[in-house]
């Protein structure tokens, strides 16, 4: 989303220039020239608008386009990386691992969803979702606590290492990602696993997490593609707490249950259900 609409036309020109030159060298001076600003002013405006520096944006876009090529076209990792400006397979592997916390070979084999960055653009419209309000019985999960600061990176590891099938004994079942408040650390912890009743496989190193259930608002993310899935999830979370919740007759109620999301990675439907514990505002 354009954060500063005053500069949208200039930034749109810069984005178009970057997209046309992703496989070429892109100099900061050229971007500032396209925008019509000094380099200092351009850097400030670009980050204010996109949330990224030009260098970070270009790096994320190149990594994303390479990911598309090696997934959809089954292209050579080293050849595609070189085409987009990485001078060695080692440099690309290092950059990919730093961004996604899995190896490109793991991604190519598993074909799981990554947080990819499409071309930055003004949103055409805001989606609107209608939640279902349900009473959910208590349930138990068996899985793993995240050891990553960024949640999508832990999903990458979980999926690429086939932890779901390891826990289930080879069966395809829904995965649950749960957000838990840690009072001792004054932060949220994240947990990924499957329903304990489905965990008939190798549970070495796994933990069990119980939810007492209760009243929940359930929203499904809009249909998306493989490459837009993670970004669509983030937009849905923003919609829930930024648009729907403030206007609804409900409020978050984390005292009676945990917040979680669930989907089946191998279904390739690229939609998930988000569960928010709520109580009605009196």
C-alpha cells in the first residue's frame, strides 16, 4: 500500500524502472533521476512509501522472481540466479537462506509457500470478509515451538522438513499455527503442529499445547496464488484488527482461548482459516 500518496506518481515510475531492469545493474543515482529527486530525498521518500530501502526492495524482488522461476518453470537454480545478478550459486544460496531461512534446494523440492514480494503497487480495492462466530470445543495440538523471530521463516522450516507428515505418520492433515502470550518473556510465542489425535507418527522433540476453546470469530483468507499466499495472510490479519474488529460488536478475548490459523499445505488451495477468541461487547 502506498503510505504517502503525495509521492505515488514518482514512486510508480521508479517501481516500473526497477521491474524493467531487475536483471541489470541498478544504480541509486539512476533511481533518483527517474524520480526527479536528489538521492537523499529519494531514499527518504521511497522508504516512507514502500517500507523498504531501494536496495532491500530490489533484493527481495530478485529473490522472489528467482523463486518463481525455479518453482513454476523448474529452472536451474544457479542459471536463474546468475541471470538476476548473483555472480555465484554460493552468493545466491546465502541470500536466499538469509531471507527465508531454508535452502533453495529445500524450497525447490518441497514447493512450499514462501513470503514472496510482488511488484509494489497501489491496491485496486480493499477486500471485505464476513466472519463466522462459533463456539469451539477444547482441543490439543502436538508440534513445535518456533525458534525463529519471523513466523513465516518457521513455517518455511516446518514445511521443508516435512514435520507435519513426520508427526502424522505420513498422513496429510491440517497444520495449526498458534499465537501464545508469554508472560515471563513479555512477548508472543508461536507454535506449529497438528491435532494431537492425528499425531500417530514420530513425535520426537515435539510438545503438546492445549486450548480450552470458547467463542471464536473465524475468517478465511481470500483465494490467492502460491506466490501471494503469505502476503494475503498478512493483509487478512491487518483487516481483522484494523477494519473488522473496531466496527464489530466483538472484542478480542484471549483469556479463554488462543489465537490460531490452520490450513493444509498440500491442498494447494492457498487459503487458510484464522480463529480469533472473542467476547461480545456489552
